[in-house]
C-alpha cells in the first residue's frame, strides 16, 4: 500500500484533472526532448491523487501510449513529475528466434518502479523513445533484472524480467530519474528510423552497423 498517512494533494489533483480534460479523444500530447520536465527527478507517488483521478490518469496514459504507438510511457512524457509509468508489449510468431528476446509483456501501471541487475549479462540493441521521435540508437542494457513496483491499487510487485520486457522496464524507469536513453547510447549509432529500416533493420544485432558507423558493441 501507499503511505498509511497519505493525503490527497488537492492542488495537484486539480492540476492533473485539468491535464486530463485537455486530452483530445483521450490522448495527450507527448513532451519532446529539450523540455525541462524530462530532466527532473520525479516525485515518489504516495497517494497524492484521488483513486478516481489516478485510475483516469493511468487510462489516459495507456491510450496515449497505444496511439503513439509505443510500448511504454512515463509521467514526465505527458508533463507530469510523478513516478508513474505504463508499459505493454506483445509478441507474435515472427519474434521466434529474435535475439532481442521479445516476449509477451501484459499491460502494467508501474508506480515508483526500481530495478537491479540479476546477473552481469548485457545486450546492445537499437531502441527509440516517443520523446525523441524519428530516431533510434544502440543502447546497452542489462539482459535480466529484478523489477519492483506498485500497481494502481498500491499492491507491491517484484518480478524477474528478461530480454525485451527487461529493456522496456529499464527505459521507462530511467525516465523517472530524468534520464533519456540517448544519454548512454552509442552516439555514432544514432540514425533516423527511415535509415534504420533501409540499412540496419534486417539484423537485430547491430554488428554491421557497429562496423560501418564506427562504434563498439
């Protein structure tokens, strides 16, 4: 559960309600790189919103994420400095044997998420961000993590995540600390999505990209 003595922050709750009312067809605009809110340490969520507002916020974040489309969305990406994010991804038959180890990752609202590595193995793949749209870069991340979070009802969760779901969780959790994936990416790997599709998408492991663009895996 969230803090036993938690109280709704009336002013913040009203601000969030106004934000939600500004959504068009339930979808909010996504904050782009360069806006200060993306570089702030988020405030831990401890019951500052009413249950009604929190559930409506999560529903709107989910719809905004799917509309983008994306597999994760963090509070700062809609201009909200609270440690709340949503994640969801689905595997299909074409993903069998994919070295990125894409796997089913059902919808979760992750509140106050943290993670720690479960082992020392890492993998480097291209990834992107809705706040840095149109580009991707290679980012090294832990292959396995222990993920910890609360859901919208305050229930605590801990789970071992592997492969692509682990990458998604790390990416969204990092947002809540003011970090963008590009901060620790291989900068020489940076490419437009169009060039990624034309030159590098056929090989999920960016071996050839590393050779021709001049970065190390």
